[in-house]
C-alpha cells in the first residue's frame, strides 16, 4: 500500500497504445523539459541571437556607410528572417493543428479521424495515443450499435409471442386454458432471463458486479449441481456422471455465481449432446494453485468458425434458441473471480469446457 504524501502513480489509460511506455519517456529525464518545448525554446533563442547579431553588424555598418545603405541591408535580413521563422513555426505547429482538427471531428461524432504521426518524439507519441483512442472509440461505438440491434432482436421474439397469444385470447379465438397460457408464461420467463443477463453484463462492464465470496467446497457444489440436472439429462437419454477429486481445498468464491456458470455449461452440454447414447462428464481436479472444473460431452461439438467467438455476446449457433449471452456472462463471472474459462471442441466429437479458479490458500 502506498504511504506518505508523494505524488500518486499515474495509471495507464485504456486507449494508450500497447507498444508505448506510459508515462512516456522524457529525453531530459523526469524533471527535464519536454522535447517539443525544448525545440521551441531553442528556436526562440536562435531568433534572439540572430537579431542581436544583425543589430551589432548594423550598428557598425551604420557608423561607416550611413543610414540608407544599412537600412536596406537590414530590411533584406529581416525579410529573410521572417520567412524562415514563419516556415519553422509552421512546421512545428502543423502537428498541433492536425490534432486540434481531428479532436473537433471526434467531438462531432466522426471517430474515423486520424492524425499523421510526424514531428518531434513527443508529438509522435501523442499522435499514436490519439489514433489509438480514436480507433477504440470507433470500435466501442460500433459495438454499442451492434449490441442495441441484438437486444432489440432478442426482445422481439418473446414480445411477439405474448402479444399474439393475448390478442387471440382477448378476441375469443383461443380459450384462456393452460395450453394457451403456457406460451405466454414461457415467453415471460425468457424475457426475465434476458433482462437479468443484460443486468449482469452491465454490472461486469462497469466493474460493479458484487461477489459474495466465501470459502466453498467446490466438489460439493459441483455434485449438487450435477444432481439437479440429472432428471433433465435422463429425459433426453443422456448419461450424466461426475469424477470429483476429494483433495481439492476450499475456494473463495461466490457460490451462487459459480453455480450459475456450471448450470449454464451443463445446459449447453445437454442441449448439444445426441440423445442416443450420449454422455456428459463433470470433473474436478487440482492443477498447481488452481482448482479446475471441467464439463465434457460427446455431442455435436462447436463449428470451427464459431469456436473463436463463443465467449462473445449474442454469438450462437444457427439452430440455437438461446440469447447467446450465457457463455459471455460465464466468462465474465470467471474473470471476476480471478479465474478463466476455456473451451476445446472438434465438430462431431463433442466439447470440453474448463473452468479454472484460484485456490483460497495459495
């Protein structure tokens, strides 16, 4: 923990380029002037020195040749000085003009604005940071638009079911019996799950996901979760079994959150496992300072083109009727616990998902 009254260390901004050190190195040391300011100072000092030199030469010439010839010579020198000075200042200020113009474009919503990476080392570093920030803003804006479109699509289906069933019952086309009220209830539950999933995603994005951690026997939690899913698996002709090591120490986790992660993995495994002789195996073992839980099935596997994106939001197979948020949320919950979620799969040969969690006493 930091103590004393010294300056707080500056944090690396999320938009800072990966290959650039932060804070940027200064050519003159920590307390030295920035290179850009040093160049301006040298330029100003050169102008003053040149002006003083011209003044001294003009004074000596004035005493020898008179006013008019010296005045003409001085004017020529001043014109040359102004021309060179204006060119030099323009070269130094052009990168800043480009930066100001690009910042104005971003302020107006044009996230494609970029600035040329030229000039002094400090200006090139600022330009790279600005371009990285602009790229991330553009990616974030595109992700936000895509997210809203996906949410709208996911909400439309259950709302259409509810509206259609209710209108048919209200018009007398359907009786208000269990057969016609059940689809409404199912659609309402789907909406409830979607809203809760979206709430969890918002909390994880904001870093506000509350974890009620406590020392937990992970083997007991997995065994209990497996038992709760056995009727569902058996109804589809799937064998659900477990192989849980007894020597895994307690883990400091939020039991409800981790149970939801395992439940999501089991639901996916059951959904994508062939009902004819298929099987699912839940395992638990210790690997160094990690407790490793696995869910492996003999189902259809994950398509190769989908595998790199399984933890992205709203990504799902063509025949899936889910929201595509389950694995994304499971991944975020694992990361919030300091662990990670990994998946291996071969099309037609099943999938294996691995949940790693840090042990409490390591």
